[in-house]
C-alpha cells in the first residue's frame, strides 16, 4: 500500500485538485490518503468538501487535525508517523500529480537500493508561462547542497517518494517554516540516504509571482535565513555554504565571488553572483508583468 500525505492549511479548491490527481492515478494497488490539517480557520468547509469526494475501491481517505498551527513540516511528520503503507508519497495541497506518477515512482524505487529517496520534476506553472525544475539529477560525487544552492536545482517535497522506513528515519525539522525541501535533502543525505532523481515523475506546481516571491507563501527575513544556515552548515560543503550566502545575503557577495575567480568553480559563482546582484538592483521592477514573462523565458 502507498500512503499519500497531504499537509494543508486553509486551502479548499487546490486541496480538492490535489486529491483528484490521486484519484486519477493509474496505479491499481491500495492507496491511503492522509490529509493533515494544520488548524485551518475554515476547517468545517474543508471537512465538508473532503466528505463529498467519492473514492474508488482501492483508496481510503481520512483527515488528521492539529489543535494548533505548527507549519507544514510538523503536518508532514504527523502523517508520516500515522502512515500504514509500505511506501510514502508526499503531496502539497496546492500541487497535483500526473496520472502515472505513483506507478512510475514505485517501479523506479524497486530498481534501486533500500536507502534511497526519490525526487522528481516540478512543472512550475504561472500566468506568465511554465518551466521544469530540476533539469538534471545529482552528478557523481556532487553534494546535495551544492546541487540546490549553487546549481539552482531542487528536491521539492511534492516529488518525494520512498519506503515508509526511509521517511520515519528522516522526519522533517519542525522548527522550520521555510526552506524545508533543502533541509530534508541535506539531513537525509547526512543520515546515509541517497537522493535519486526520477525525470519521468512529474508534479504540477502552481505559483504566483504577484505575491512578491518565487514560491507561494515563502516570505522570510534575514534573521530566519541565518537561523536556517546555522542549523545546516555543519552538514553542508563549503561550496554550498558560499552559494547560500551569495543567494540570500547581500553583504559579502563580492568577497565570495572573488574567492572562486581562478578555480574550476569560477563560472558557476560568477553567474550566480551576477544574477543575484542584478536581481537586487532591479528589485523595484522585478515583478512587473513584462519582467515576470522574461524571467520565465530564461529559466
């Protein structure tokens, strides 16, 4: 059986869309859908919508409720601890899967070792267009933090799939309100698990840049970024730490870029640094409609 875990906070229409994408899966084995509500204000409306969903014979659905708002990491952990399946697939309540997603992920996992966690492709969908991320898997010997922060790839939560034991051995950090995806990948790798990319597993991810950020709901300040880095720095390579600093802190960018001017990473750091510097100086026009369209084109 596959347990699908959906953390949710006050989403209704997108939650139904996410559930419908599970109902449309071509996987014929048993599926349990676990919705973990993180104390939504409008919980009665959500429960009514969920109760009206007609399930096929191979699926079950139930909702767990937090008595206080604890953020998505805690909601995922609640679902992971309650899961009864042999495998777990995570799905955010504003995303949805392609119809062959579970079949593809399970077949792919069975061809790899036991200490493996799969991640797939996000089709990022906006009013301005769409693009795919990541564009590749990890290279041999590449650290996952370098993969994410230096090379701008990702291991997004709605694409994560593995055995139930892999998730129970790698619970999410419940102190984090953002950057939970890279945290999970870095911690799992430090625990001896391998993050493997399945380019055939596709998740539709709906974003809105009009909210002032690339990712819906991700609004963090510099203090939080410093807090996040302190928690993970010992598990990251120096390349990953320096790339994180370039991407998220204005101070010291030039010094870090100069550090890599005359080695094999010079192009990667120059490209990353120049992009972030331009982004900082053009922040006042960065979310204009025409600029948003251009950003999609160059992704």
